C-alpha cells in the first residue's frame, strides 16, 4: 500500500475535485456552500455531495475552508490517501443490454443527512437480499447508480433487471425504467481475504481506485456516455465501469445469466446483422455462441443451408450497396464493413452485383431521369429509338450523349441493367427460367450468355449461392406435423465408425451423409466391413467429442469393441428412455439431405425448445438409419411419455424391419 498525494493521481473524479478546490481558492471572501459548487460544476447538489464524501471521506461542512485557501499552490489538494490497489480485484466482462426497474434510494429527508448516501444505499439493497432469503426465494442482482430523469432531476437509484412481461411496479415510491446499454466493463471489487474494514469503507476504496487511478494507469478509457454502477450479488459488491472499446482477452464470466447472453439458433442471423460492420470470423462467432469453430461452421450450414463465410460476405455486400446508394464513397464503405482491402471489396462486389463499387456508386449519381425511366420499363422491350424519342433527342445524338455519360451504348446498358435486376430476383429465391422470361430474354440460352458476361457464372449457380436463409420458426410451424414421435426404453448399445468430415474445416453434413449411406459408395463398404453387410444395414450417426474436437461420426451397431480398426471411434450409448422421431415419408433416403435438415430444424430446434423440461442431457442424441428410414433419438427423463409408447427396443427393431 502506498501513501500518495492526489497531485500524483489522474482520472475524472480527481479532476472534478481539483476544480472544486480552485473555485474555493478563487473566492476568498465568499461563503461556499454545496449549492454554489454544484452550480459551478454543473452537478446536482445531491450528486456532488456524494462524490465529495466519497473522495474526501468528509462533507464540505466538515472541511476547514480557510485552510484550503491558505494551502500553497493553486489547485493543489491538501489531502493524501492510501491507494489499496493490492487489495482490489479486477476482471473484464461483457454484458448484454438490460432493462432495469429502479426506485430512488434517498427520500427528501435522507438527502439532507450528512454522509448517508452510500451507507443508506447499501442498507437498502441488503434488506432486499435478507428479505428474499427469509422467503426462500432466489436473490437477483441489485444495482446502484446515478441517473437523471427527463426533467434533469438527479436520483440515486436501486434497481434490478426487469423480467419479461413486467410492467411498472406499483408501490409507495415512484419507480423508473432505465436501460443499461450492452458494453464491455472493467469490474472492481475487493479480494476475498481482505476483510479488515467495514463493507462501506472497502466499497469506497474500490470506487476511488476505479474513478481516480485505473484509467490513467492502464490507458483504457471509460465510456462517459454510459452508466457506471455498483452491483450487489451473492453477498458481495462490484463496481462496473463501462469501457469505450472491446477488450480482446479472456473474460471472467461469473454469472452467465447477468454477464453473458446465451444466443439461440434463431438469434444467430440477427447477431450477424447487428455486428456486420465488425470483422466477423467463424472463430469469434463460435465463441459468442458457445461452439468450437469447426462445429459451429457445420451446424450453421445444416440449419441455414449456406456456408457461414459466404453468408457473412453477402450480408456485408448487401449493406455496403445500401451505403453506396446513399452517396458514401467505395473506399469509405470498404473500411466501414471491415474488408481487408479496397481491391478485395471490389472483387467481391463485382461477383455479387456484376459491376465494381466505383461503377455502382457513379451510376446512382448519373442522369437519374434516364435511369429511372429504364428501371420503370425494365420488363418491356426498350430500344435506343424509343428512349431518344422519350427524351426529345435524335437517335444518333442520344446514342452519343448516352455513351458519354455511361461509357457504353444504351442497348448494352439496358441488357446489363436487366441482368442486375434478374440477379436480385434470383437472390430472392425465384427460378432462373422464370426470371429470364420475366425480363424479356428470348431464350434460356440467351439469358445464360448475358448473365455470364456480367457475373462470370450461370444464373443457376448464382441462385444456388443465395444468402437468403431459412426462417426457423416459420419452417417449424409448417413442417412439424410431418414428424411423428413415440417413446421407448432402450438398452445400452455400442457403435463404431468414422468421421464423415475428415480434416476439412467445414462440410455439408446432410450431403456427406447421403454419400456415405449410398450402397454403391466405397465409404458404405468401409462401414459394412466392421460387421458384415447384413448387420451393417443398421447405422448410427451422432456428434461426438474427441478431446477438444467435436466430430460427426457414422457407423454400425457392434456387439463389442474387440478387433476394431485403430482409427475407428468407439461409442457407448447409454440405456434409458428416448423420444424417437420419424418422418411421414415411406423412404427418407430419396432426398436424405433435405430430410436431415427437416429433422434438425423441427426437432433439434423446435421440439426441444418446447420440451426442455423432458430432456436428459447426460446421454447422447443420435440418428439411426435402417431400411430406408431415418429415426432421431432424443434422451428424455423417465416422466417423458408424450406420445405412443414403445415398450422395448425389440419391438422397434421388428417394426423397422417391415
């Protein structure tokens, strides 16, 4: 612990208190009150009183004002303190946006009491915790913070996170609804073994270090536009200071509920759009969503039927195009959407929109009247003669003017524009044959040639690479009735197999499954070699964690793990109760990739969300392929009986053989 003068300190609290001292020294003949200082410093008197007490550990009335005025050195503070940073614990957390319902801590009577701000607040939040303990109910996090309302009245508030569907509380005190914005926070508290003082004294110690020293020591700056607050949780106080920039290091996550939002599948797309201007990678997205990188890539493709990087790139380009339309220059847009260079942005943009960003930008600001007319009549048969007549030119003069403005003749421009409109329709999910006819191309071959000249690929391939993703909620609502459910009590089974994605970073799992399960493929023969063809018809597929990697493996049921190849995975699936799902199709193998996606979206996404209380997370989920059918097994608790009962596994095997 070091004793230092505040002259050696930095930080905003020190700076504000130094201004107070200068004001007192500059008015030697004036009776100084807290109202005077507050007016000078643009604070509410109640808030400045709190800060003054926190900093000096005494009120203004307890100070010897004449001693301050006589102190040598303008702006010098006649005060030294002990910095207890050795006893202060610091970590970083990331918190989501939270809606807080809060009430004012101090009544008008309490506001007039000296030194009562922090002490009164601590008593009140601890009263809530004790009351909840007596009622045997869980104690939620309580927060203390300064806030001003719409009329700029300052309040010292105590609040908690507002629960869903909760309105304003009705009580004796007025309540406020405050939003704490999402942010990275530096979190300060005292170390567990440091109990040499009263809690109020230790909290003041932590607050002063956070407000006076830490910023300047570490050159990490607070976000002055966001609220800092004191949190009381699990019997301990924490000071949360919002940061200007994200901290790129491991976070100490103490409480998942309050400090790290868990994103569901249906929120992945929204999260990407909300952070589209950042450098989004599979690695950092996987961390946010709680997956390994490769596993996240594969799961994303199963649900949304598009590779993750392709989706991010196309969304960035979509938003970039909107910015170009607003008049932002291409180089500015490239930086804004985190492209590594302007040349990469230009190549990617041309692949998506059939022209460079520079050309796209310029076209928005050329002769708008001509462009607007062409766009409005895009699906008609436009000629140079017709356009010249419309804009009161001779045909030759119009062609020359058009060439000067657009760098190409009117017919070439119209064809390119038709192709660009057609590309937009393909991105929206329309079929190539339908789109070609809609935009006046005489034949499929003519549309294909024109499209290739602009996009260097065929309309069919371009359509398949679209960034439009499945709405999982809508899909589940539409297809859930195509899946039947029953329950079985299953004995333990053993399976052996190999990963179907080898060492590739990502793969289309449903397509790979169809390839491996094709009876004519060498992979199918490899699987059957473990058990023989007759027994090998019954295959198991599942996600399996091997050390740090999560592999998707496929293989037959085996009687034992003896004499297996060294590279084969060996998995024991525990006995217990399972919900078993099957489609209403007679043959699931005819279009296996789409069937696998249907099961993932309807069961692993939809059904599981509605039946979380039935799940038994200690056992594996797996797929079973037999007799041209797919069955998905979800482990459930003993109480799970929500459908037709299957008494044992033998009955299921007999049924699947039919």
